[in-house]
């Protein structure tokens, strides 16, 4: 989780019976199989692309610096914009029907803000919940992940849980079906740890051993969050700390993979370094509770990390090559040339290459050339390249 969590189940998946009303939405066309779509931000708007052809399906003007987050249902993207989170319907979804499914496409649509926020921050999808954190107020709001379609139709959505931290801060929260809520604590000046609450908001455990806490992911039964000197792991009703090999070793973004106990993290060992360029990754073994550092022969940024379907580590370097790395050994198994060499910006908001993995493909943005590339990282081929009218910034791929 990025760092926040990938993928998500198709929309409207409760039960085995098919509600034909979901497939007959206005303008919907039945198609042969799920149709993933790519959502990109650019300065002043968003684009929606067909994930296979990379053709632009729709384009929305939206002023300001907009961020995008997976809603978790394979169909919607939550746009962090002025006033809160607005749902973007990517326009492709799949409905179960007994022993088979039906898939549909329609025109994408961008709705109004339905979750108000002062400063919309992290969105976390886990355990059929989508949890939103407002950095400006410290408000935590939890929704059922499968509720976004009905919410868009109604123009509003009801949370299943809310919580307010003691002070506003740049935080994150993770809700689980067992009733627990992991939530960071801190203030506008500093952050130092997290707490876990039961279904009645009673504290189960807490830790203050995580200076600068940032990001989250879930590996197996453990919630993992980064610190300026390692990571913390939430194991049920208690926290564990895994120290970085260096006195200062910040891990700010984490990425897990299904059936893997190893979490990928970025790594910064110089607290005075300017900009967002890094040259070392961390491989966090949540079972052995150890951290392996892998120094790369290139630089990268937080937006250049992902995990493959097979658990592989994926890193796009500033040399323009995508590296596929074995998480057990830290060795690169292949290197795929994708884009030209590039220089990371000093400010993280500035457009620069980003990657997103979906169903065996890595999507690589190329803002310098107004392009996007679709890479088969198993075969090592760039299978599709498309020109765009705008320089892309952030990317999310919906599964359809």
C-alpha cells in the first residue's frame, strides 16, 4: 500500500444471483470479459484510457492539483480535489451471474465531491473497507468498498465507521473486518507512532517508536507502516519494531504482494538530501523481521515502485529501464528498456514517470514525451505505446 493497496474485487459482487439492473445501466454495452481502464491526472484534468489499446476514452477538465486513489471496487477512482473526494466512474465493471460473469462498459463520468474533506489525504483499501483520512481535521471515515456504485447514483455515501484523531496530521488509517482500526497519531509538526482500536474505539495497543510514520500496507495478518528509522508491524494486539540498518533510514512507502511475506519499501539514509530521488530499496521480511537493503545502479522515486502478480519487485529507474527483481535475493532477473533517461524533480508534485501494475502488465507514464507505455514484464516487451495530448502525472488502473 502505498504508498497505498492495489487491485480490488469487481463491483456488485454480493451473492451468486445476477441483478440484471446493474448491467442495464444507461448507455452500458456488454463486452466479452473485463475491460481494465487507465486513469491519469494531468495539470488541469484527468484522462481515462482503454488499458489494452491505450486509446483515450474520455477527458475531464478539473482545475488544481488533483490526486487519484483506487476506490477498491475495480470500477471507481477517488479523486482528491478541492473540497474532498470525488468519485470517477472509469466506465467498466463485471457482475457475477451464478457460475459465470457479465462484463460491461459505458462512458466514464466524474461526479461531485461526496466525501467532504479539508485536506483529502491517504485512501486505504483493505478487507472490503475503504478508509479515508483527512489531514486537515484528523477525521477518519470508513466505507464499504462495494458501495461506490450506489453512492454515485445517490450522490452521497454513508460511512460504516468514523473516528477523529486527537490532532490533525498527515496520517493514515486501516480498518479491518474484525472491528479493529489502525490509525497514526501526531500533529502538524511531527508524527511518532500509531494506535489500534477495537470496534468501540477502545485502545488495544499503541506505539511511539515510529518517528515520521508514513504510508502503510498489509502483509498477511500484519499492518506495516514506515518510520524514519525502520518500520512498525501490527500483529493483532501488539506492535513490533524492525530497525533500519542505518541510524537514519527512512521507509516512507511500502508495497505488498499476495502470498508474500516480503514488503517492498523505498529507502532514504541521508536526512539532509534534497529532492525525491533515491538509489536504494528495502526488502522487509515480515516473518523474519529483518530488512535487506538493495543498492540499485540507478535512481528512482516513490512513484516508480510496484509489485508483480508473481510477487516480483518492479522498479523504474531514471535510466528509463524497468527492473524486475527477485524479492528473496534482491537480484534483478530482467531489465527492460522503456523510456528515455529522465531527471527526478525536486518537488514531488511535479510530473515525472510513474508506474502501475495490473494483471501482468506494467503501465509506464512518460510525461517528457506525452506518452504512456504498456509493458509485459514477463516477456520483457513493450507491447503498446500511445501518444497523449497532455503530460501525465499520477496513474491508477481499474480492473473492470
